[in-house]
C-alpha cells in the first residue's frame, strides 16, 4: 500500500498560507486539497507530471467544487505546481521517500533473518540435549476368562445382510417365482401399494409398511390406502399418519374399524341433533339447514 509523509510543519508552510489566501479558504481545507493531490498523484501521476491530466480531473481529485482553472492557477501561484505542470520538487521528495521506504524494508528483512537464525539455533540446541530414558513397557494383560465377543458389524457386512420380509414381499410383486416364503397378507399389502399407490417407493416406506402389517390386519391397511386414494392423498406420510391413528385407537381388525366408524357416526349424529335443536330455537320460520359434515374427518388421521 502506497503512502506519503506529512510533516507537522505543513499547515504553517508559506505555500499553504499563500494558497489559502488566493482561494480564500481555511487552513484545514488548503492542507486537505494539497494532501489529496499528492495521494492521487502516487497512483495516477507517479512521476509528478500533470501535463497529461485535464485540469478538471485535478480539481475533482482534490474535491475542489468550483472553477478548475482557478484552482490549478492558485496551485501554480502558490508554488505547489510548476509552470510545466509538474508537482514542485516531486522527484526529490519521492526519491527521498523511496530511499526511506527501502531502508525500512531492509531493516525489516534483517530483523526477520536474525529472528529465524535465533529460532534455528534454539531448535538445534534442543535436539542436541540428552534424550530422556523411555518408560518401562506396560505389563502383559491377563488372559481372558471368556472368549472375546464378536466385533461390531462393519458397514460392508451390513450391506450383505439378508433382505427383510417387507423387501422380499415388495420384490415378489408381479414375480410369482419370487413369492415362495412370502407371507400372503404382507404380499397383498405390498401388491396394493406398488400397483395402486406408488410403483417406485422408497425403502423406508416399504419397511414401515411391513412393520404396520405386524400390528394391523392387512385388510385394514388396504382400507386405509383405499381411503387415501378416494381423498387423492397418496403420499406415504399421509398413509402412515392414518395407520398410526388406527394403532393409537386400538384398531387392529376390520371389526375394530367398523366399531370405530359406527361410534364416529353416532357422535356425528349427536352433534347434528344438538345443532338442529339449537337452530330451531334461534332460526327464523322455515328453519335453517346445517352444513354438511365429512363423516370421516378427524377419525382416519391425527388431524
């Protein structure tokens, strides 16, 4: 990063004072304009030659908002810019500055070299020290009284594990040659799911569906999937929610499902009777028709 030196005597320098008088500005503003010109020149006119630069660019670089010609003329009259549009004493000033910078870099390099040499000497001295004796070896472990347990199963061994009953039943759908040994109820559930719900299910849905068959009769699970088809909600998450609701309500068989439906209908009828009685009390002559109610809402799912 480039930088310049500003001495504490700059604000009181005769050239700054003259520039201030010509432009009728305060000292801080005059110092600021000059410093901004020097900083800008490091990147845009490193040789100090401003003859190739438009005076408007010079004024803008110094953030002089009035006449650019007036500003450049004042800089010349104050002796900050020579008549040939070169910054006054720029070569001498920047030359000295570069020499100072190079001296600093040289000193920094020498200091870093001394630090590295010191560290290397310390490291060499440490390596030359006597190595401490090694600790005695630990005693031999006692003989095991029982045979060692089998090590945990590695991932590659787990991949070679036989497929589950649910995966076998799913693989046998449409393949009678693979149906040997598949539970008939599980096979019916997988056949319905793959042919009516999802032909490319995830392994997770297959395994979870197989787990439900262990608790709930296959016919009940198929009824739940039929309901999902009627409602056009065939995502596995919806079917799983319905089956979880069945399980939490103790519905395992078709008889359980029928009893739950009957109880739901009776509860719905009681609500309807109560609503009608209330409407007869408050409705105008002719009565009011109550809205239709889905007889299955709130029963098949956890909603």
